[in-house]
C-alpha cells in the first residue's frame, strides 16, 4: 500500500484505544548503544550522535513544554538496550508518542538528506527496506533473538514483509508527526529531505502509540558527518524535531471551548 493511499484510509479512522487530545508523555529513543554502535562515519559513531540529539530534544521539550513528561529509553551514552525492551518501556510508561532517532549510511558518499519512517508496507528491495534491514540487524546482538521476536529474522526478506503487514492502529498520527519532522528539517534546519516513508522496523513494531523512526543524516557523507558532529548542527536537528513535536501536540490537542485548561 502506498503512503498516499494509506494516509487517506487512516485519515478517517480513529481507533477507540487511542488517547485523543492529550500528549503528556513522549518516549525518546536514542538508537543503538553499547555493543551495538550502529553505522560509522570517519570520526563519528551512530550511537553517539543519536544519544546527543535525543538528549537535546528532550531538554528542549522539558524547557519549553513543562506539561510534557520526557522518558528516555537510553539514559547512558554507552548503554545497550534490546529493541523489544525499548517498546516495552514505552508501553509500560503509557507514552503518547514514540520517536526513535538514528543516522543513515550508504555505500555512496554522495547520499544525503533526512528521512522519517513509519511502520508500513512497500515493495521489498527498495532503499527503504535497506534501511530497515540495517537498523533491525541490531537484534543480532541479542541472545535468543528468534525466540524473543516470534521468529523474526532480520536477514530474511520474508520476515520484513510479514512485519510490515502488522496492523498499526496509530498510523495516521504517526504519519502526521513524521510529516511535521521532515517539514521542519527543511524549513528550520535547512536540510535536504528525502521525505516520509514506510518500512518494517522492529523498534516500532509493538509500540502502542504513534511512532516514528528519524534518520537525521548520513554519516557516510563527509559533509553531513561534519554537520552532525558540530554543536550547531546537532542543535539545528534537535530544534527541528522539537518544533515538529510542538506542532504535532498543538494539532492533536483539540480543546473543548467549554473546558479550557
């Protein structure tokens, strides 16, 4: 199902299990960590960039939106957290929104730009599935991963197709938040956007809330690695995500005029 078609279907659908009009707790997931470094640039490791951006996004939310509680899946720079535990934590905390922050990689040094993913189905062997294959490979660092993830094999194309068909009842709001992120990356961070995409990510699989995975840039692109390693670049990316969150929050919180808070 294409992103456009799926967005039209879910635009008119609001499941009863959703918590409408409230965004009071956000789960921020810094991708990778510990023995799982993620991808590499010449100087930077994905796990470190993700952690730095995640901490800054959380700090901005705490400062400017004090009514929102921020929960991190990874609180230490060199901490390893299993993918399933990230979703479990988000669900235990009854989060209203989940964002997983990552960096991209490519065999081409020219590949550049940001992209934001939601759970969904597309044609396999596309670039979107290459990203999912790489990010989902994190579970290979876990013991008994086939048992933990119901037989999911990150090296099997069929496993990714099955995973992508998982019913995500929060797809409409996931798409809404993802769109805000990519718009902000262009407008406020002045980054090239590769758009909002769908693919099958284990970390988004069982989160019972709107969820996105954000690729903030390519560490394999020397220019983007320099940008992401610079404090100003990191702040620009964090501000883009924060402004997107603020817009998303304002959009979904439709207040009752007779009960203003």
